[in-house]
C-alpha cells in the first residue's frame, strides 16, 4: 500500500506532539541509561530533541534516510548513517509505518533501542517502545507538514 491510499487523516498539534514525546521519555527512562540519541530525519528530529531534554542526553546525532516522496513510499536511501552497532544508543522517529525505514535502520544499528511516538501495525514489531498505535490506513499530519485552513465537516467527507 502506498500511503496515498490512506483513508483517514490524523492531525497532530505541536502541543500534542510535545505531550506524546514527553510520555515517550517517561516510558524510556526504565530502558536506559542511553549514551546518545539517533534521530531519524526528518520526522524524528523534533521528538528526539524533546526526549533528549527530558532524559538529559546531550549527544544527539542523525541517521538520514529518504523514504517518502510526497505521500508515496519509495525505495529507502541512506543519506547519512551512523558507525557501530548501536550499543547504548536510542533511536527516535516520529512513527513507524510500513517498517521500511525501521528495517533499514535496525539492520545498521541492531543493538540500539528503537522508539517512536506513533506505530502502525505493519511496523509495530520493529520498534521496542512507542506511545500510540494508529491504523495502517491513517495518514498522520504532523505539525511541520501542515498549515491552518478551514476544514470540511466529517459528514460531507463521508458522503463523497
């Protein structure tokens, strides 16, 4: 399934994202200590910053992967990786969807702890810790991908 066929959208506000990233930190405190955080770019950057603050981790690096073009899942490309096997590291991403990116990163850093805020069923087995599960046919609208605009009432969306 390409994500273009997503039937539902789930908008997330900045406040909700912050609250969920802090909840993720609460869950992760028992799994540490971690020597550093690896943010999966670009979606993992903001959650990683919040988790790093909450867990008082100063070493934050990025694993740069290009997987989506607009809303279409493509072949993942590693733009920048991380040395080592991931021992002591905490990987943070905004969500695990089909698991394509997670599988790639796990292959590179098999000993790291992988955490996301959101998890879809297809990718859920690949993460160690997450906060919220959403259906596979839901497209999450993160605050950095949206702009305020008027919305169509749900009744009109269903009747189309």
